[in-house]
């Protein structure tokens, strides 16, 4: 089986939750049915600087595979970096940009045939955050600060055959009522993850060697066994 690796914070860690009624990793596993395993390596609360040790561990976990086995990395970073400066999660924009470049470079170094999909932070709902059980009630976040990290990520340029990007911020912000896509003004609910999956699927369907139909399934059809 090919390997698809999700690297990010709580937005990925919590995306398996069946109570959300739409699980992004499960939908992705269905898309790649009999072709790829989905490895969810999201770490709640981590920013892009703290993620360094996670990337090192993932490299150790996967580098023994043949070069064509590791298919795709989806990096969803910036949600915690964009907290305001007085918080422990904050990472300045230049450092965030450098981290993204480093991670992309490391992935390309160890997995030359892998593709990389960068997902921008999602917009926030101040109303949803204020009503949530989260510690800061949204006092550590602003929409404007989040947008700085979205813009920084979208500035990243590379050969689109290796690295592509999804502007999730714009896709959800265009819906106007962002609160309906989150459980607490920050973390996506099933509706939000469905928007993400639809965007990822559109990207993959138009990406040579990454789209599911380009990948041979594991084991022949049962009809060949009969």
C-alpha cells in the first residue's frame, strides 16, 4: 500500500472523530481504497516550530520503504502559529515561512517521488470562540492575524508537479458564516471537513500520479481469483 501522511495540529488530530459525522481521514481512505494507507500524525496544540521533532520521527518511520511507496504528504500548519504574540504558541511569520520551506525541503530530500499538498489555516469565528470552552475564549486570536499566515503559506512557490496549495481560508470565508463549519469557532466540524475533503479531492483528481485512478490497487479483483 502507498502511504499518505497528514502532518499538522489538532485540526488533523481531531479529524478522525466519528461524532463529527464526516471524518476527513476516512473519506481520504475511501478515495484511495485498496491503494493507500492514511497515516494521521496530527498533534494538538503544536505550532510549526514544535512540529520539527514530529517530522524527524515520521522520516524515521517511513524512510525504509521503497522510494515509490510514500505517495503524498498533506501539511496543514499555521493554526497555532497565528496566535497573538503574548501566547506560547505564537511563531512569527518569517519563522513560520522558514519552517514550511524546511519541511518541504526535508520531505523532498528523503522522499524524492512524494508529492506535497499545503493547506492554509481556516478562518476563525470570534463569536464561536467566545462561546466555547477554550481557555482563552478567542482572546489570543484575530482574523487579521490568521490571514497573515494564510498569505505567507500561499506565497510558497514550487513546481506544481511536486507542491500544490489549498486556500482553505478563502473557501470557508466565502461561505460568510464560518461558525457553521466549526465546533467552537476554531476546530472544524463535519461540514468544515467535508469542504476540506472536496477541495483536496479536486486537487488530487487533477494531479498526475497522485489521483487514485492512476494507482494500481493492491491484489487483483476477486473475479480473477474465481
